[in-house]
C-alpha cells in the first residue's frame, strides 16, 4: 500500500514555528531553490537538465523531505538534489545567506482559498524581501499558478513591495506566457493537458 501524505499544512501552527533548520552546504556550480517542493518531482527533473547545479527543495512536510533525500542518494554525482525541512514563513534568512541563490522557483503554491486563510499563502511582502536579500545580483525569481486569484495576489506583492529591488522581465504588471525553463511540474503537465491557463511571472534584481 502506498503511503499517504498530508496535502495541506498550516505553516502558522505552533509546531512549525518552534524549530530551526540546518542550512544547505553549497556544493554545486549554481544554487537553485524550489519553495514548497512537495514530492520533489521538479527537483529531479531540473537536476537532470542542469548537471552540476545544486537543486534544493524547501518543504514543511517532513516525510516528503525524507523521501526526497532518500531518492537523491541514488543519483549520479553531477545531479545534486537536497530536500530541507523548514517553514518558509520564518526560515529563509536562516537557510540562505545574502546573494547566494541563483534562482528561486515558486511552483503552484497552495491557494488557501478562504479569505481568513489568505495569511497562510506563501508569498508575502516579508518573504519577498528575504528572497531579494538571498538572490545573487544576476539571479531570478519565478512564480507560476493555475489559480488566477492567487497569481494576481502574488503579482501585486511583487509589483508593490519589490519596488526598487526587482523588475518584471516583461514589464510592470505582466504575466509570462510560457515556462522559460522547459521543466514542467506534475501540476503544470496536468493543467496543460486539460487546456487550462497558467499565469507565470519572472523577476530579476535591479542592478
């Protein structure tokens, strides 16, 4: 029988606010980070596409992190994948020092549809500031979702709280049509096969 994992975890509950994770040791030629990596299928596809890059997934569900790291142990030496058990709401500055990350991915985060749960959404002004601190000067910050309300909310955070720090590569308040990396997530493949829309954004630091 396959093991079942929790689909949603409240990142603001006490049990996820009372621990300190260990930061990754940077060993790759570039450091790429997926925030909320779930089962990690994107991590492994990206590592195969970019040998030598260190691809790190940050996830709040400990069992998923353990499975990712177990699978990563069987990879070739040039495919560097690591899962980290951490809470994105508070731990990004602990995990990543200033100007150390080449690329952040936020792929199809939990929508938390109910208005009273919007505070649990991943992208907040505080998190955006921390991501900007951690990005290298030539780094990238990529977001995608098939939920328009969530994507629009994220776009507003980027545009209103990223002023003076990041720029939208397609111009202010613009969505990107295609995935520029060519490595789809499981959700991305499912939505595309059904003919559904996906809203994407790509930002880079201002020099």
